[in-house]
């Protein structure tokens, strides 16, 4: 494996800190209030949602550009949930894609499908967690 880029971060749990190897990311983590925590910090699901939304919109823009389409006005909101799974929890996700009018229709649908097949976050989770894509 020859990585193009490797990110590295360290944490000792949900009520701790997450720090990247270069120090640019240094976040206080906290269990969400909905799970009995203080909510006084970010949580892994928020980090996954932020990364996925950024990656998905970037990949969509790159694919669109290659097809002669303009996807600069597309906004992606990723919702990452913890859902009951037997005795534990599992992840589920919803990707809400705000598509401008000029991308609605067959070209936009094909672009969305290609993006979901190409985005590293989408491919990493494909078949592992339920993912719903909603065009808004």
C-alpha cells in the first residue's frame, strides 16, 4: 500500500481529548447529553459527519468538473447516528445533498451515484452501515 496521505490522531476515549500528530486538531471530546454525558465537547460521530460531508462534496465537485457540470453550489450535510444493535450500538448515516436546480434530473442523479461510489467515506462504509441519500 502506497498512501497518498495518512492522518494520525490519538485519543483515550469519549471523555478525553483527540489530538492529531501535527497538533492542528486538538479537541475536547465528551459523551453526548443524549447518552448521559455532559455534551461539553465534540464526539466521534460529529467528526465522522464533518469529514464525510467535506469529502463527499469535494468528490462530487471533482466528478462534476470532469463531466462539464458545475457543482460548486452543492452542500452536503452528513448525519451520523448511533443505533441499537443487539447488546451494543452501530452506525447509520443520512447524507442530505442540497442540489441546485441545474443539477436536478438525470445528470444530477448520475453524478450523485458516481460520487457515492467514489467518495472514500462512502466506499469505506458501503455494505457495513445503512446509508440513505436524500436530495433536497
